[in-house]
C-alpha cells in the first residue's frame, strides 16, 4: 500500500472518531450557552445531556434528587437540555389545566409510549382520549362503585381470611397482601376474572409480566434519545425479559377474549368499551391496551399507598390510636363497614391523604410538551416543544408548601390551625385538568374499605427490619 493511501486511511479513521466527539462538544456548548432554556437555573451536567436524568431515574433516586435541586435552584429547574421541572402549586393549572385559546399540552411520547405498542386512554391524542373517557367514565362513577362493591368486597374478605391464617406464622410483608388483593379486584373488574393471587398467595405469571414490561419500558425511554444506537443497545436487554413481555401479551389476549365472550351486562370497568367497540373502532389490540392500563393503574399504585399509610401509622402511634378509635367506635361488626359508611369517617380520609402527600405512588414527573407556539407557566414564557414536569415527591416535601413536610400529620387535612398556611392546592395526587386520573373514585373506594377493615380486625406493630424504611434512598423501596 502506498504512503498516500496509508495517510488517507489514517485521516478517514481520525475523522470518523473525532466527528462524533466534535458534534457532542458542539451540542454541549450550544445547550449551555445558546439554547432557549439557558436562562433557567439548574446543574450544568443536566443542561448538557439527558444522561444525568436517566442515571438518577434508573438508580431510583430521581424524586429525592429533584427535591434537592428545587431547594437549591428554586421553583423552576432545568433538568435536561429540553426539560424544565416545576415545584409550585400554580404550575398545576398552567401545565395540566384548561387554558382558553391554547391547545392542551401533549404528553411526551418517549415517556408514555416507549414500547411503541397500541395507543390507550393514557397516551391517545386529545379527541380520541375524550371519546374513550366518555365511555369509560361511567364505570368509575360513585354509582358504579356501589354496584361493584360486591366484587370488591369478595376479595377484601378473602384477603382478611388469608391474613388471619398467615398471622399465625409471625410477621408478614403487608405490601404483598395489599398487592394480592388489589390485583385480584382489578382483574375481575377489567377481565371478569381474578388473577388468583389471594388463592395462591403469590403473583400470577400475568402480573410478573407487568413488572418485566415496566423495566423494559424504562430502558426504552432512555433509548428514545439515542435512536442510532437503539438496535445495538437492545441486545443488552435480557432475553428472559423480552420473552416474559411476549408471554404477558399472549396471556392478556386470552383473558380479553374470555371477557368479550361474556354477553350479560357486568358492573365492571371494561363493559362500556366492549359494548361500543364498533362505534369507537376498537380492535382487539386497543381493547387489550386499555384493559392493561386499567390493571396497572388500579393495582400497584393502590397497594403501594396502602403499604405507605400502614407504615406511617405504625411509626406514629398517636395517629394509629386515633384511627383505631374512629373505626372501632363507629362499627360493631365488620359487615357494617361498606363504601357508604366508611366515607363518613373523616380521620381515615385524612390519614390516606397525608400518606398520598408523603409517599405519592407516582413520585416522578409525568412530562408534557409545550405547544409549538410556546406558553406561559408561573409568569415565565416557555418556548415551544419544551418538556414540562411536576415531581410530586419534591413538591410535597418542600417546607415552603407544607409545614413540617417530612413528618406524618393527618391533622393538616382536617383544617387544623397549625397547618392553615399549608398550600393545599399543591396537593394533586390524581393530577388535574382534562386528563386527570379517571380511577380516583376506585382508588379511594378500595383504600377506604381495605384500610378500615384491616384496622378493625387487626392490631399491628412494625417489624424491626422495617423501622428505618423512611431512611431509604431508593424509590423502589418506598411504599
């Protein structure tokens, strides 16, 4: 090979290696000094790249880190080259609420649809979401909750029976039992059959597939920002995880086909979609997608909150005794406890709301995208296509919004004079606006009923190994 050819090959190699480095360096300089968001405060590393954001998210420390960032930089923090995090009560209506003359802020596709699977009520566009919500809303109404109470109560009673048996063996992991109960309830309400968690005292394969899918989804969220490397990095995903996800999809299809074969009207959550599937142009894939989102939203989050409130009550004996007195003085027999009677108890609701404040099931931000015309949030003009988020853990744990935010005080939700200066409007665990959580009534119904019956039937104390749960530094360990 001639000297000229060697020099040319060397030049090509140097150019190939240096081009990406020069590009990344140029983007870093642009993001820090010339990007439209450069006027907003935040760590330089977050302004340069999304890598720090995903690193914190994968480690499970993002909510806690967000609190530190807001305490250091203020109500608006730049947490990625194109994303701003907000920590102020008024940001709820600016980002998620109705705004005259402005389009709804769209959901960030990379977050809500990382696996590129069929759309459902959570990630559909505005018009389709409105149509789906109209059909599904009836199943979540208070009237429907009362009609569904026998279904809910059947599994709660079975759970109590199993708990009595398990208590004889010493301590138990209450989170597992809350999950068994909520998964069986939502399985019946969405698919017309339970998952058998309570009967088998373990997680059904379908549910294990949900967890695998969640891990896979988190990985795919990160890959959305490196499309050129996506196919290569996908090789790093364990084959077992991909197989579990595929098996989960097959099981879901079988469950939906069995539910669709039920012709009589059922007071469940999917009946409206099935009866109007032709009008809504819902194929089997979309029916399955919507049923899956109901399962995830109506089980894991509810169980996590119940676990959180149980932990907080046992760590705060005065609150625990007050709740026991309220429940046990009101009812003589557990048959008296139902959705109507338990809703008349004020302290149990305060206990649940304070637990939702301290351990919000969705602690991370649920990102929206600013319309191309731009918008105003907290009096600041936000350029179009900026990603906006509110991280509930950080919002609820700031002293400027809630007095003594790291201590469990149910009284703050009972208009106690001590907490009159709290920004109660900051507290939006089910979000606000036209896309707020449709399952609010179901969640409160389940939480009220399950917690009241557990408190009525059992005296509890916290296991020694769980006493320092509040010292955790990982989101996955909370709740």
